[in-house]
């Protein structure tokens, strides 16, 4: 996949092989519309309860009553369980012609301080592939969920558009946020920092940091190496302790 996405005037071109994260709820609504008008028989809605013993997602979101009803139930659940003006819980292989959508339950994501090998699996998958095809695809392509303590994380590819990249996948709290703020301080206003973590829940931490520092989340992506958050440096908010953190030389 090669798409340009942005929340402002600065486009961010995703690296091929990554899934684009959806920040804007309206974009998610557009994807629901595309799926609903492409025919029920072409799509499969799958629940993932494997990592949650005793918990059935069917009790929270009923996805057994047809495609349109399932999408409406997922829409309502995400908006009620994640009452923010940004999404960040849904990743897709295309905004205009999707074939794979991965959705994370907001109740089971953690933060960018989630280090070493506990990256959550998607709670729901909507795809033109059936369960067997998806399992075969993930077995050969998904490296991050197979990572465990002590094993090397997949290398992060160099992004041609970013001014700097911060690998926060092995940092414990509060280092990811502190190093993100300090890395932003090294950049000129308008330059882009890529922050890489292993948890999709980092979107909540990044949003707090952006409000504190005047930065802006432009885009996010999911790859075999983790989750990338593309943050544009803005004008510092001088009242913020994070904004005042000095850069590390």
C-alpha cells in the first residue's frame, strides 16, 4: 500500500506494507460506507477472543446479524467506549478500496510504555479474506505479535519524509513521553518526528503530548515492526513541562 494521509496540510506517505491508522471519525464513516455498498457476500467480520479467557466480544458487539448491523454495532461501541474527538483504533490497507480492516477494543489497549512483547491483537477483523486465509497471511507476515521478552524486535524502516525517528518500543514509563518531547525540541517548527511503539493505545499518550506541547498528530501506521506515530512540531506551549524539557545532545 502506498497512500498519502494527513490531518493538516503536510501529507505523510506511508511505507509500503503498512496499514494506515484512521485518526478522523469521518474517515472511518466513509470506510463503513464503502464496505456496506460493496456487497455482504464479499466481507467477513471476525471476532478475536483468543487472548481474553472468559470474555466474549459477542456480548458487547453482536457481529452475527449481517454486515450492515455488525458495522453499526461496531460504530456505536467504538464511539461510546472511546469518547474522544480522534479515533486511532482502526487500521486499513486502503481508504478508498479496503480489503482488510483491523479494529482494537479501546478497553484492552494500554499505552506507549507497554514494553517488550505484549502488543495486543486486533479485537475485530473485517476482510474480504476468510479466517483461514487471514491466519495463513498473518503466519508468514506478522512479526511483531510473535515477539517475546529477550528476542530482537523487527527493524524499523527509515522513512524518507521524517526529520527524526524515536524507537520507544523498549522504553519504560515515563521515558517514551519524555524522549518524544525532547526529540520534538530538536526539530524546527513544521518538521515531522516518527515515534515507534508496540501498542496501538499509544494514540492516547500522543494526543496528551500534542495538547501539552503544541505538536500535531498527522498520521499513524501499523507495520511488522510496530506502530508509527507521525508528529509535527508546532509552536511550544510555554506553560507545559513537557514542552520545556531540554533536548538531550
